């Protein structure tokens, strides 16, 4: 309890919100309510997209280990940043890095979705009716116009339903900022248990994310992690140039 009381206020409040959202997700799932579907962030041109999702998505998490690792790293590095920046600047940083993660992760998917939509429209599909069916989870009225369009149609439906959740983008932004501000701070690895300076260890995580984005086929939004890190670095770079806004 003493450890929890030593966490700075904004970090503590964000931690509590993430836990509350996670608990609510599992409680409401038993009643047939899917909070991932409601609060997760879809591509801006997806029929499932709602503007508030760009804020709510980074309070949602997939499973226990997803939120556990995100919140452990968030508290460990975020607490130090809040102490030197103060609550207001730290909160602004957190939100902007999460938004940056969403934007960078969504750029390619948005253009791909637009291209598929245009191709389906040229084949004779009624896009308004298709989007209505996706929003209401009812594609029973959809007629397949030709066999060549089946894969494209399935791809459009899949990408429309692609949902981004998790605070990982903001967490990677915090990690990047920590490595930039405290480069010589030694961090202890679990396996093997040896100390490594932040300026060496944290970049390794980003290299892993870059490799995974191009070579690993999974459901992890690696581009969002990279986007959050890039956004975080840009912010601290400009803040450091103006000393008034740094320490």
C-alpha cells in the first residue's frame, strides 16, 4: 500500500482508470456487452469508427498480461517523468503520444481501406449498404456480384473490423522519453539479471518492434508502438530545446 501511495497523482489516476476499464470489460462481457468493440479505435474511414474512440482505446486491454506489462512499465518510467515535468505537462505528453500512436498506426490501414472501398464500388457494390451491414453486424442482404470480388470483400470487412486497443503506444512514448532524459540510468534485466543503461536497452525494444512490424504476423499493433515512441521523442526534443518546458 505504501508503494501505491508513492506513485505520483496522474500516473496513479491513469493506472486506476486502466484497471477499472479492464474489470468493467470482463464484468460486462458476461452480459453480452463488448467494450473492445465499443471503445477500441477503428480506422477513421471504417463504418465502426466513432471520434471518442481515439481517447478510449488506450484505456482498454486485451488480456491480463497485456495490462500487467503495460502498467508495470508505465508506472516504473512514467512516475519519474511526472516528478520532473509536473502533472499537467506529463498528462499532455501521455495523451499526445497515445494519439500519435493511433495516427501513425492508422495511416496505411486507412488508405488500404479507401482503395478497397473504391474498387468494390467500381464493381457495383452499394458501399452505403455494405457499411450499414457492418455497423449492424448483418450482412445477410449482401449479394456477391462476382467470384473475383470475394477476397476483396472479405478483406474490406476484416479491415473495417480491425480494432486497436491498449496503452502500449503511450507506454513506448514514455520509454523513449525516459531513455532520452535519463540515458545512463541502469535498468535491471530479469533474464539474465544484469544492469543495462537505458540508452542501450530501450532502443533494443524499438528495434524488435520495427522487425516485428515487417516480419511477424500477429495481432499486435507494432506500428502503434513505434508511432508512440516517435511521437514521444519529438515532444521531448522540442521541450529540451526550450529549457523552460523541460525540467
